[in-house]
C-alpha cells in the first residue's frame, strides 16, 4: 500500500490543468488519515546539488551525501579532456575526475588530436579500452553499454571526408563533424534537438537538475511561441534562432527545420502536441529500476472513494509511465473515471466495484520492469429491516426481517438497544439462518425497544432499526408494505392485492385516454379481449411503460392517477421495454418486420420518471438485433454502458448510456462468437457472453470479458448455456438445453479470480423463464424456473442445491409477442420482504408463497395474462 493515497469526495475540477500536477502532488488533494495507507516520505536528496560527476545518496542514517556517480548515461557524445584522453561523454569525464580526485576540463568535442610540428598532419591517439557492461534500456531492447573502469582512450576513426568543425557550441553540447555543404540530415536534426534541450535547460531553467522534461518542454514551447497563439511558425523559430545564435547547434540544421520534420498535419506550424512528440524520443534511454519490495502493491479502497495510485518505477532520466489493465493502456480508454497524470500517477474518481482488479505500471520504453497493483474494492454494507415499527400485546410473537448487501458479504448480528441479542434454549429470541429474521415468542413489556440489524465488513459498519412496542390493546402501527401486482390482459389492466388476489384498480380497454380521441385498446369496443401487450416496466413506482405492438405505441400509465397520461408513437412494432433505473431511462426495442427474424430499431426515453411531456429518441444510426442492458444488482454500481448485437455479426457494439452513442465495436471473430446473451457481474466488473454458431445457431461456449477494457479474459467451450446473474452478483446460473431435451442448470460462484463451479442440476422441465428470489436463511438468492409445457415451477436452493417443485399453476399461455428472452410463461418475483411469486397461465394468474412453495391465491377469468409487473406503493399502517 506504499505510495497510494485515497481521497474522499475530492475530484479534479472539470478543467483540471495537468501542468500544475507535478512532482509528488502532495499539495493537490488533502490526504485521508487512513491507517491502511502510507504517506509518501520526502526525499532528503531532493534539495541537494552535488555538481558534475557526482550524485546524492543516503547514508545508513538517512542523511544525504554526495558521491561519485556509479553509472553514466549510455549515449555516445565523445569529448576530449585536457589530459589528452577521449571519454564517451562529458558525464564519464566528470565521473573520472571525481573518482581520481583531480580536475579534468573539456578540451574539445570529438576525438583528441595531436599536431606534428613539421607537417601539421593530424594523428589520432589510440589505446586499448578496458570496459564493463551495464544493463540499460533503449527503445524496449537491451544493449551492452561501455562504462569505464579505466578511462576510454580511443575512438573509431572518422571517414576521410572534408569536414567543417563547429567550435562555439556551449559546454556539454555534442559536436559531430558534418561534410561541408550538406543540408540538414535526420541524424544532424536529432543532434540539434539534443543540443537545443541542453541549451534551454541551462538558459531557461538553470542548474536545477530535478526539473522534469515535461516542465522544460512546456517552458520552451511558451518561449518560442512569441505571439502566444498556441502554435510555433517558421518566422518565430527563425527570429529566435537569429537572436540567440542557435544556428551553431548542429551543422546544416537550424530551428526552422522543426517545421520540416515535425509538422505532421502539414499546416505550416508546430502545435503543442507535435512539439512534445518531437522531443519525446530523446528521453527513450533510461536506467529503469524498481525496489524489489515494491514489485507488488496491495490497495484497499471503498466504493465512492477517489483514489490516487503512484507508480514506483523510476529511472534516470525519469521516464514517462504507462498504466495498463489486462494489457490495455488506460490512457487509450475514453473512461472519465480514469486519469493518468504526467507525473506517473493513476487517478480513479468515484471508485466502483468494476474498478477492482490487477493494474500494472512500467516505463514507456521499458516493459521489462513492471509494478503490479492489486486493487481490492469493498462496499459499505446496506441494511434494510421490515417492519420499521410494530406494536404487540404481551404474550404475542413478533417477527423482524433483515436484508443485508455489500462486498465482501458482511457479517450480520442482531442487537437490542446496542447490546447483542443472546440466543439460548431458555431465551425468547430466535435468529433464523444468518440473521435473516429475528423471532420473539411470548413477548413481555421488557421486550419493548429498538432492535438493530448490524452488518460489518472491511468497508465499514451499518445498522437499521426495527422498533417494537409492547402494550395492552396495541394500535395497528405495523408498517409492513403492501405489494400490488399489475396484470396486463386481453380486457385491459388490473391491479391486485398480493395477499388476497382482490382487485384494487382496473383500467378497461374501452377507457378513453384523457386528452385524446383514442381508447386504451381501440378494438375492445367491438371485440372484447382484444388488448394485446408486448412488455411492461415499473418506473420507480410512479409509472408503467407498456408496449402495444399492434398499435405501434407505448402507453405511459400514472400509478397515482391510475390512468394513461402519455402515448409514445413508434415507427415499428414495439415488443421489448427495459428500464435502466441508474440512468432513469426506458429503452424500447421494436421489430422492423412482423416477426422476430432480423434487425430491430432502438429508442429511448430519458428522464422517464419525470412529469411533463415525454419524447422517444430513436437511435436510427444502426439497426440492432439484441439489446443487453445491465440489471440493477443492489451493490451501488452505476453502469455507464450497455451493448447491442447485430444479426449474424461476430461482435458487440458498446453503447454509451449518457451520450446515447455507439462508441466501440468489440470484435469476437477470433472466437467465432455471435452473442446471444450478455450477463453483467458487478462484483468483479466482468461480463459473461453466450456464443452461438453463425450457421447452426447452436451454442459454442461462453466468453468472460472485462467490462472496463473489453478484454476477453477466458473462453470456455465447455460452458454452454444462457447465463443468468443473481441480483447480488454472487452467483451465475447457466441454463443449457441438451440434445436429449433435458435442461442443465449449472451454478457458479463469483470469486475475485472469476467463476467457480459449484454444482449442476438436470431436469426434464422445459424452462421458460428464471427468476431470483431472496433466500429465507441467507442474505443471498434462490432460483425459481417456470416451464414452457408443464404446470410446474422449479425451486433451486443456490447454497445447498436442494430442489423442490411448485405444482398446480394451470396451462401454459400463448402470448402473441414473446420477448427476446424467449419467455412463454411469465414469472415475476415480488419486491424484497414480500413472500410472493406470480406466474401466468392461459386464463389465470397464480400467486405462490416462495418460502413454503405453495399456491396462496388465484386471479381467474383473464384473457392472455401477460406481462406481469409488481409495484410497491408507499408504506402505510396495516393490520397483521
């Protein structure tokens, strides 16, 4: 956790200037006092200047000390010392002077030469070279580099050409002879840029060796951009060259040659990006290092935090840092939650569970030295209780339910007035399962109090209170919720009480839509039972959005007024309706033809829960075949993208749910995968993709894909079937139809590393639809599955694998427009804390009690009851 800082509710402003985010950045955000995270220690050498040939190191006492450089840079820029010895570069000259405790001055650049007193002929001094090899990195490849144990006394002879020698370049600059009258060559141009950096470092920054390259380049660009218009033209460069006499930086090259070599967009000037790119490769040589103790860094963060992670890979000079996840450069992602600063730090704003995983960082030109960061995300537990308050007479029993969510799964405990509830054979308390329910038998006045369900994990602690009042002749102050079931059928819409199956509200197909001349179901005037519905969704218990395929429209029904308040016309047959609560969007998929045989049109209603005029925005840029949207999973994850497929295409198109644009295509052709279903796992930020063969339509396996980078993590040909993810994102159930017509339900547990197989169940029940339901004993979910052919519902305990059947639910209905999910028999689980599960038959709806797997009541005399939608109005006092 070293060099990692966590910032709570501190995010960069919208127009954050990275130029001000340099060095450690310790003054940019306040540091949270978190014992899990260590602050970055200051470097005592940062303020020490040791002079040429020396470097600062810390003593065993941690004090700065100047010593002779151990290793010099690997570049070859020969200089001749006044001792007549040729050195590979000026650093080696000064290093030798330091090691031998003598003064050595630079006599000239290039080879040392002796002149004969008779013929003035030039001779080169050559002696054997004694060297050792250091490992440096140059453009991702390793090369042996000579570093002197004894001074280097020879240099390769120059070709026999006429040369023009440049003698007035400043100290430390490279001088390489160039044939006379030769125009600026690429080699000489690189020399000019190198010398230009040295010149400007001396004149614009001074002796501050700690200044970073980005800072120098920024100052240089502002210096040469004389008129401050954000670009540098040839006139500005020529003026600066003449004023500062920069034509001597390299023979044949001058500042205006920057336009010739770097004007990539051919506009006659150099912009800031072209300027930076021009000099970036000069920093490709770097001695890259990483303390072995820092090779792996474990980081803990909580959902909602703002996190800055520092990379400990360093070098001389300091190299640019690259951050990757699953091999993908994070800087290349159009993800606003991820920012890579120029000082090498990675900033993640508003951390989500999908951000968890393995990140690596390394120098831009060196992938041999990497640091691994394992980011573990936890979420603060969520706790809900039912009822919030209740009143009982002495001697009666009282029940309180608790539902807990969070990552990792929290530990649950019941308390009374802050003291733990102790369960024993003599006690009146009974705790069901893992704290799912607290039961008090034979209550007395002493049992009055605040009962708290408490959940704790590494993300924190959270409580919810259920109050119990014991009194004679208690008032009906229980606030148990009343769940209602909406049934769309051939005669209209009915709203029913879930406990008694009694009707509470009716919208007839013959009702006139207020403010219009149209009926809810126009044909119902002459043909009773003629209402046809596609699908419907509940929008925050405020509205229903229900599609009418034969009328090419979607009705908006107010649950407060119990009448149609809006009609949205579509240009094709609207069949599927989805609600994205995190974005408050209703998505509508419409068939273009009379059958579900090809691509479809896509539309969306934004701010779907708001009052006022509504409009359907059509995404006509691309017809789609399937729409895959992340369902709510109760872990506080706000998904920003969905996906669509096209008929017969081996890939997915990424849909930005904010901009409503397609931003990326995920190529699945290497796996010959036509996506049939996509399941979202928020707990580890992964997607399970069911693949089909292009010709036969048969399943070919599943892909596991990282949500953030769209990287395929795994291909499992041996894992066929349609994936279904539980609402708590703890389990994935694959539903596979085998050649023998039996159904295989394979249950997998979601882990930090992927999916772990638990068990499978084989059944002859031809499954139509699956639905997850809160477990009675655990803070997890069980599974129910309806049948296409048989009047039965299968129950599967997801923890133990126990199977039961719910029987007697009537014949299978025949909806005219089944959705893309293929459901024939509807199956709808009531909201949390309700025991009911609803399923439709040919002419009735049955409500089953999930806990005892029995039918509780029946709503009869209905025509094609489909779809079924639950709603939960505001809680109100009820009698038990």
